C-alpha cells in the first residue's frame, strides 16, 4: 500500500518473513515450494483498528432507536443478562475467539480490540495479531479506583501472555476526570498506547456542556450519576490533549468533531502521535450520518477503519466498511484500502509488522479472487463479488486455503 500495484507479482517467503517481491518472471529458490494463486490479488492483511469482540456471538445488531444512549441501554441490559449466567466468562471467551476467526476469514491480520474484561486465555492463541486496549469506566471516586486497579491487573496479565496491550478511558460521558487522568498517567508510565471514544454523539456534547440530556437520564437510570455530587467531565478538546501525552493514541469515531474547531485544531497539532479510527456502518446506524473522513484527511491525520462490534454491525468485514465510505464519495478505493492497511497498522503501533508488503516484514497478507476484471485493482478488491480465499499471518494460513 506504499506503491503501485504490481502485475504478475510474486512474493518469496522464508521462515514467515518476506525476503523478496517483484513482478514478471518468477524467481524461485532451489527446492522452494511454489504456490501459484492464479488470477488473484495479493495484498497486505487488513487491519481492523477498532472492535469489541465480546459481542461477536450477538446474532444481529441491537436496536438503534434512541441513538447512542438508547443503544447503550440495550448493551448494558445484554451484559447484565449474560453476567447472570454461570458460564459467563466461558461465553465471552468463546465470543472473542469466534470474532477472531470471523476476522481472519474476512482477510484481517491485525486487530485493535477494546475489552471491558479479559477472560483467561481468550487471546492467548490468537489468529490475527491483536492489541487489547483494556477499557475503564467510572464516574464516582469508588468506581474509578476499582476500574483503575482492574485495568492494570488485566494489562499485566495479558502482557505476561505475550499479548500487545493498551489502555482505554472509555468516553467523555463515562469517565470522570480523576480516572481518565490516572489511566493516561499509567499509559505514559508503561509506554502503552491509548484509545478513547470521542465526539460520538450530540448527547455527549449536551451532557458535558450542561449536565443534562439523554445521557444524564441514562446514567441516572443505571445508578452511575450522583445528582448531589456530579462528576467532573471534560470536553473532547481536553481529552485529545491528554491522549496526546501518551506514546500514541487513537481517537475513535470523532463523528461530530466537525462541530468543534478547538478539538480539531488540537487533534491536527498532535497528528505525529494521534490518529482517528472510524467505524462507518456503526456511525451511520447510531447517528444517521457518516464520519467526517475528508475533514480528518485534509487535516493531515492518519485515518484507520474499524467495524466496532456485532452489537452495532451485521458482521466484522473491513472491506464492507471501505465500500460504505467509497460508495458515499468520501474517499477513493485506494484511500480506503490505505486506511484499512498501513494507516490502521500505524494506529495500533504495528507499523513494523503489518500494513504493507516489504522485504524483512512478516508475511501478513490476504489473497483475494475477483469474479470480474477491473481496470483498477483497488476497485477489484472492493467489488462485493470478490472473495477472500486465504489469509496468512507470518506466512502461515490462518483462514481459507492456498489450494482454492
């Protein structure tokens, strides 16, 4: 994704790494096995920069009426009903593994996962690469202290299992200033990337500006808002400044940042360490609009793309997300696929191992087979009839097969 497409291309892989690539006459090492993919497209494995795999067993997206606050009410109800089951941890672990398998089958080789809990070994034998951002929520001092301890414990456990980690203060409407400050400080101390849902809803803006609106009603109904001692909440611009203190950060969604020039100016100022991850189909379902992708790109920001979750999306297809913004005229096919590869890899801190095909890098790639010919290979990749036939991580097939 850092150069033009190569016709009749070949890639040589040894011990899981790309050692050479080019076009035209195939160069074969003596005795090396040769796989001819036929009329196919070989490209870097896709990167899902933002998802919540715990919902991968949800059969259909939850009802979106009432916008984000209404949807969150249904998410909380779902979580509480699941927590009542004795096998809750096993169910979440199974859902995460199902989401990893679905992602691999869709051509994804790297994932940015937001986790509210981390069941033992859920990510231990991951197919795609995963960075788990352990999420923290809390509006009261007591909830904040508990959330911080839980996050640090889980991050340490995941790191001991060899899983890449990060930290995520959930959102401006769910994280009081002391908890968010502590999470950012922990990320700085441990040199971990950060991710945060920001400017996702107009109701978020109303809560922060006046302490009222649908989010206030939701939080009071959940027993998370104390009207006698309301939490101190920060606007998007202030959170962006705090995220920029870490080694790297992702602003997730940013749907309404086009209404906040101060926040956008700060985001653009810190584009050396902050990126944006958009989830087009989820944003369209919950907000009735698409993210301002062109605004972000014009500001010089790296823009990654994610699927959010099956609680808000019918599947975990990154290519479907790309098609959504291309069909809307927000980006070109080439730009969309850059978001789904090299930009997403940078957002997750995986730029040395994901996002492009180059000698010395792991052979994380996807092989696709178009049903019809296209003048532009980017168009062929995004054609709904094009199918993923194999996904490889470090040269090993993790979905599909090379004999198809």
